[in-house]
C-alpha cells in the first residue's frame, strides 16, 4: 500500500452500538489526525497524535476515543454511537505536526 | 474565536481565470493551506504560504497577506476537471489547522 487507507468505506450503524474506524499509513509519518466533515461546515478535528504513544483532543472529541500503539495505525472508536455522529470521517497524517497533512479516502458513517 | 471565511460557491467559464478569497482569524499563525476536494473524495494538498506574497505552481497560484489576514487561490486556464471544492485552512499557534467550509467551484463550458 502507498499512503493512507481507511476501513470501512461506509457503514450503517444502529444507535448505541460500538464502532471502530481503522486508519493505517505506510509513510512513517509521526503525526496522525481524525476529522469529521459535515455539509456546510469545515473539517473539524476530533483527536490527533503527534507521535506513537501520545494522543490529544481536538475541537470535537466527545463520544470518540483513539489510541496510537504504533506509528502506522490510528483507530477511532465510537463507544456508543448517536445519530449526531453521522458524518464523513477522514484520517490524515503528516511527517511532523507542523507539516502538510495528507488524507485517507474517508469513511461514510450513518447512525440510525 | 478562530474563524475562516470563504465564499460558499463560485461559477466560472472553461478557459477563464478565477480567484477564490479566504480571510482568517486565528490564535497565532503558522501558515495558510489550500486543498482541493472533488465530490465524494478526500482533500488533496494544493499549496502552502507562510510568508507574504505569491506562490506559483503551474496553473494554480496562492497569495498571502499576513497583515490583512487574507489569502487567495488563483486558478488560470480553467478546465472542467477543476470543478471541485477548494478548502482554505490556517495553522494556529498550536499547529492545528482551522478549516473553512470550502468554496464549491462550478466550471461551465
């Protein structure tokens, strides 16, 4: 693989269910990010990680958790999904936190 | 608060030139990014400005004025494939990107 992959591509989920969105990069980038994109709004940062083993909260972290056990993987977990979490989720990475971010293809999540 | 403003939608003609403006207010400033996003796809990086002035990259150019909190993206010789949303993002003092809602550019033949 080259770049960033995300899985699944799309998912329909019942409210209250737990869901993990996967993100893997093979560029050996130190920093990784999770955003959500909603119609009419800019991308909003959910969580980020500047290096393996560390994570931080972004603008809209409530209801989401992340982990960064290694450089390549940065999963996003919704512990108990709610309809307001219906969105397109993008994972991104950058060499350092100050550098250009490169995006994965996105996961379209619908919570009913 | 932190804010990015850009027009919601613009229309231009194939072969013409279009300028997409962006104004920003952030806590600190560490550069201005432009991304292109085709419908249903991921954003892709176009340009980065941190110093005042114009950066040219083929048909696309980006301008920054730090004193005015202003940037624009200039697209020349428009092609149908340039139909997309263009996202402006400013990097704040914590090196986090603050994103505008995007400008949807419609190209007409």
